[in-house]
C-alpha cells in the first residue's frame, strides 16, 4: 500500500469570485515507502499548492489525499494529527524561528504533540545531530547563527516530530554551494536513518538528479511526467519545452550528441558523464 496517495486533486483559489484561479487540476500520484520523490516544475506550475495539501494546510476543492489509505479530511477535527505524521518544511524556514534558544525552537513541535520532557529532550538532541548542530549551540539564540545553521535548525524542528513523511519546499533556496551540499546530505542521511518517505520540491535539476528515486513534473497545474530520474531527464527536449532546464551535465551531453558524439541522452550526473566519456577518450573509468 502507498504511504501517501493523491487522487484526482483539484484546487481552485477564490472559487466563485472574479479572482477565481485553478492552481491544480486532477492530480493523481502515490509515494512508495522510504522513497525520495522529487517534484519539479516552472514557477506557477502548482508545486507549492500541491504539497500544501499533503498535510492538510489546504483542503482540496475536489479529490482526496490518502494517508495509509485513509482520507485525511474524513475527520476534520483530527487534521492536527496528520500534520505530525506529514512534516512540512517551507521555503526559507529560518524565517519561522521565533524562540529564544535553538533548543526551544526544535522542541516546539514535539511539545505540541504532548510528549513528556524526557522524550522531547531525546528528539531535540537526535534531530540536532541529524542536521549537524553541536550541543553547545542548543542554548544559543537562533539569531546568533549563520544563515546555513538557521536553515538546519528549522529543518531539525520538523525532523524532531519524527514524521513518516517529510515534505521540503525548496530547502536549498538561497544557499551557497557548500550550504546546498550540506542540506542535501542531511536530507539523505535522515531518510537513511529513519526510513521516512521524502518529497523534495526544487528548482535545481542538479539537486533532484543527485538525490531523487523518482521525479514528478508539474506543468500548468497537472502532472506532465512521473518516472525515474533517468526516465525524466532522458526527455530533456520535452522539459525544455515546458520552460525547465536540465542538469548542466545533461546539456553538455546533448550538445555533444548534436555534434555527432554517441553519448546517449540519459546522463544527468557528473559520474555518469565520466563513465560515458572516458571510453570514447581511450581512458579507464576505474582510474
């Protein structure tokens, strides 16, 4: 059984008003236990609107969101429990830090779950460890941290609730290359340790190519593609027609193919490019 399933989800903003706009239309997909599903699409394609339905922040105009086979809106008064199981990290989550210490910020979610202090403490320290925040920082103000540390502290606050599903909306936005690498690594590490299912929204094709198992492509509020990373990025021409870029290394390989070099169309990481090009250059990929 799918952990999370979306069935014919449609959402209309300001329905019945002159400003009515359908942001998502008849979207259906499901997630597999423990997978990392990347979600990509141009600005305005419906990505953020879609993921806000997954933990009940938005209620579908039509369709359903199923968690372990049950409609999350079947019992509206219990939607808060859904939000503990489906953790949401918004874009620029560091702007949501508000407590006077990092410890209290990370503890906020677990405390709202009604856990005892011993369990809260365990979760705070475990989550801080996941994101690489040393214990000596926990008593500091969030506003004394660097931008990257704030981002990691905010993500830790969601991880501390130990959700079955972790949804991240552009978690690397605005970070430098080192910060992006750090955040992606902690997401991979968290998934490996916890077994959680992860949905990652990103504009960075390189990020998605590196970490995702499958990719969902949104276009004009609908699902345009849902396939493995290789299956999606091998359709580079279609992605570009939607206004999307492909990983830089894929663009290079497409250019080489246009020049008559037989490199294929399913290369989307540097390591794959090395393996594909070295034999053509007479080199050894094992060196």
